[in-house]
C-alpha cells in the first residue's frame, strides 16, 4: 500500500511543479498578442502596452500607455504566477481591465508564453 501511495505521489510531481515552457513556441504563440502588444528594442504602446521586461514590473507602470483605473490601482507586480493567472482569466485577476481577451485554457501554452516573456 505504501508503494502504491508513493508511486501516486511521484507521478503527481510534474503536475504540481507545472509545465516547463518552450520559449520558441511561446514566441509563435505571442503572435496572437502582437496585434495589441509590442516587444523588442523599438516597442511602444499601441492598442495595449509594450511588454518588454514585463516580469518584475508593476502593473500599469509604463508611461506611454493609458491604463484602466482598475489596472493602475491593482497593486500587482507581474511575476510568473500573477501573469499565468492573468493569461488564464484577465477579468478575474483585474476586474474592469481594458484588455479584451478572454484567456488561455491550455497550461502548456501559458508556460510557453511565460518562458518567452522571460526573454524580453
């Protein structure tokens, strides 16, 4: 019985640890985001804010984009956990955000996007 429980726990480790991200796939997935968000050395705000150096940045903190009051007052700092939650369901994380995106349900796609965003 102990062996069965140990085996079950060991098989759950990858689920607990989360999926490893593939930045190359994340870059391809980012094309969906690129209609609103720019990245790279010449990135500026457009329909959405530029996303360079998003990891570790305070939400609503770039000067060239007019954020919603909800985003400015959210107090969030974009770390991997917060970004993952926002990518899953933006309006659950920041109600009244201006972002018109309904979320990503695929955990591997989220991990891939985060892996790519860490390279920005």
